[in-house]
């Protein structure tokens, strides 16, 4: 998704099958709500024909922000898996101090299990994005 936005992605899974996927589209669509998680939730809801995603899990390349956590909660997602924490995304326009403080509330306060997985494998896109941003300055 080079040049289309931040290097974030998400998939919604039900019964071991991907039913929705999304990549960050904030810049390409000029839509501040088009985070990868929101795009993936929209796709999954369309596939299932329902706003209720009970029985689904979401896998995110980055820990969801507060907006995405609320959408995940509203969709009734049962488990959140993420690779990198918001603290790892320092330098991203989506990881300013305000967002990090809000996200520190975490999904636990909403009653959704949240688990970090594969943090090492997820580091490369963030490193590449930081290097690209430095080259553009």
C-alpha cells in the first residue's frame, strides 16, 4: 500500500476464515475514520449482512486507537489481537500523546480480551515508514 497511508492493516476472522480486511485509507480517501480496523469491520459487516460481529476476532498490525476500540466494541468483536503497541508507533501521525493516553484505557475496560502477538514480525513496516518519512522531509 505504498504511498496510500500509514502501514497498518487489520482482518476480521470468523470460524478461522477471514471475512473482512482493511488497510489504512485515511490519506488516500481524506477520511479520518478510515483506519484499517474500521475498514475491516465495514467489510465484515457487509459480508455478514449485519452490524453484529459476535463470534469474530480482529487481528491488527497496531494496537487499536480509542475510536477503533469503540467500533470493535460496538460490533461485538470477541477478541482483539495486535502486533505492535501504540507506543511502538511513535512518529506516526496516529500515535500522538493524546491518542496514546486515551488508548491506555485499553479494551480491558470494555470487557474485550486483548492480546499482543508477533511484535517482532510487525516491526518492519513501521521501520520502513519512518525511513520513508525521513526521506520525504
